[in-house]
């Protein structure tokens, strides 16, 4: 049961980081601009934070699902985060990579991005509640620790593959840092725009009360 709990956490979080987002796009930028060593430091630091993040969210999943304004807050935080990342990437798109980086620069960046990862809150609220409700995992502290270790391993594995893929694309197609950074900046801005449009749409087309009750029961 312990091994199964670990692998469920690994698979769930691996899938969670497959779609492009603020974390894997930031990692791609680090891999291309700073190299694989710095990328690994980022991944390790981020995965450590992911362990604690997963445990806390899973432990408080039921309480968080009852906070009706939480999704609004998360969306606007993501707008600010994506806009900031996009602006920084855009402003530095023409700058050549620094010849040398601090040994702890990417470690600190990984820790910071681990905490600035609000999109994981609704992910674990939905995924975690589903897994617990259907008795795929237990709710004891030991089971949640094992599950969170699997979650950290899943994040590490998926991000490591992202870094390797970014390294492969750069070497295979000989793309300049300017082109890659510009593309990443545009994606950041696109994700920010998506969350703005989403909030505007939901504000002008609020779900019916019955739909809200149903969604809360699903969470």
C-alpha cells in the first residue's frame, strides 16, 4: 500500500507538470540560458518545496475547497505572476547569457518558484480530494508523507525531462537565445491573458447555484 501511494503521487504530479506553465517554462529558460547544471539545481530545490507544498494542500484540501473566493484569488495571482515573468523574459531577450552564475542562484530561484506556485492549489484540491474520496490513498500523516514524496519525485522526473528536451531542441535546431526567450515571453503573456479572459467571462456569466453546489461536492 505504501509503494502504491508513492507511485500514485508520482504519476499524479508528473501528469500535472506536463502542460506548459510558469514552472516548466521557467525551467526551459534556465536550461537554455544557464545550462543543465543550473537546471538540475532549480529542479532539486523546487522538488523539495513541492514535497511540503503537496503535504500542506492535501492535509487542508477539504477546508480549502470550501473557500469560495479562493479560485478568484489564484487566477489574479497567476495574472500578476505570468505578466511579471513575461515582462522580465521580454526585457532580457536580447541579452546574452552571463558567462558565470552563482552556485546557489538556481537553488534560490527553485525555492522561490516552489512557493510562487498557486496553480497547484486547485490541482491538489481536485486531484487529492478525488483520490481520498475514492480511497486510492489513506488520510493518515504517514500516507500523506509517502504521497508527498511521490509528488516531489513526479515533479522532479517531469521537469528533468523538460530540461533534457529543451537541451535537445536547442542543440538540434540551433535556435538563438533571443528566439527562445521571445517565444517563452509570449507564452507567459498568453497565459496571463487567458486568466484575465477567464475571470471576465465568469464575472459576466456566473454559474448557476445548482452548478456551484455540484462543483463544491466534486471538490
